[in-house]
C-alpha cells in the first residue's frame, strides 16, 4: 500500500510540476518522499528559489504561509490545514501590535515561527539558526523586541548581554515540556552520551547541555562529533535524519514531563501523512492564501532575514 501511494505521489508531482518541502520534525516516510528536507531557514530559502508551479509544504501552517509570501504566483499546498504551531499561536497580531505600542523605538525581531500577520509587524525575521547573528548585527544602543519565543530570546540575551532586549512571553509546547529529571536519569544510564539541545528549551535544560543549536546545527554537530552516543533534546522527528547520516551512532530521545512513549512529538507536524500528501496533489487543495497587503508588509521582514 505504501509503495502504491509513493508511486502516485511521484506521478502527481511530475504532472503538477510540484516540489515537496518537508521539515525535519515530520514523519520519517514524509521526509523520505520530500524533494528537500530542512529546518525553517533552509525551507524558507528553498521556497524562495524553487521553479516549481506548486509548492507542497509538509510542515505546519506558518511555513506554508512564508512560502506563499515569497512566491505569491505559485500554488502553495498544506496537506492538513489543522497543522498549526503552538509557538505561532502564542503570539496574536492584535496583542503583538499593542505590545509594540508599549515599546516605542524598539526594532522588532520575530522568529519565523509566527503568523503572516505578525511578520507584517516585524522588522526582521530570524530562525534558531541565525537569530544570534541577527541580534549581534544590531547596534548595541538599539532596543529590541524579540518575539515570540521567550526561551530562544532568553538564550540569546544571556550570550549577548543585551539588557535592552524585551522578550515576548511565548513558547513552543514541545520544547517546554522536557523533563530535566528524566534527562539526568538517562545521563546516569548513558554517562558517555552528549546532551544536545535546541535553544527553544527552558534555560535549566540548556544549562546541562553539551551542545546547543538549531535543528540543522544539531545534525551537523552529531555528524562531525567523535562521540558515538547522544541524548537528543528536541522534537523526535530529527532522529530519522540523525540515524540516516550516522547509522553507527546511538541517538536517545529525551523524554517529556508526561510521556508513555519516551519521546517528545509535535502533534501538528505528525498530522502530515503520505495519504494527505497524495490527496493534496490530486485535488490541489487545501491551498494557502495570504492577504495581499499583509504579504506586502510581511515580505520585507522575511527578505531582510534572507539577505542577512
């Protein structure tokens, strides 16, 4: 059955002149069918560069919105419109506009994990891959609003010492829920394992990490490291790529506070399935649309990121 669906997807891709972009947090079989797999920054870059007529985004809604903003003339599909993002949902445009009003003269840096409406209120977007560099490139005297992830913002603030950086109080539910007690228990069982963590995790998790970095940075670190065992503190979808690129190494998923499976999944990312990809290409739906004025305002912040 799976082979038949994959064959159908490949046929439909050719017929539609479509490209499939998938995030590292999606299901393994979804990553395997994709033309390009990456983190938020790499996917934004790929969306801007593709010559395809149709972009199918195997990921969450804000990613598909970003692709539509960068390629308004293309059809952009999201296989499941319910694939949202807890971090993006933690920052509404209405509340954020008021937050900006309370902090005049602040430059707004927003994580790409935001709605198009929030990007339209932003001066420059960032990802976990480039956020530190973007902040460091801003003059120290310039006050900054960093949104929406308080953990990533706090991590950058601790490195840069930017006391004039105000943080929006948002977070990713997946990265918020890792248990430090369970991670330390794993470390006792696997004393040689290196702890690698995403900067969206809470500060007390980052304090015990041997390496802190974006999804792409974690992949590169684990591939190049001479160590053979890693406790991975980010969404479990990354394990597929880690194991593909380093099959002789051991990758242990860090458990959340409350879990029976021993790993931490983003339920939104896992909504994307091969069936839904096939159906989306077949019907050219659901399509993602962004208001033209919002897109016009938002693209400036995205392009500022891509040029940085």
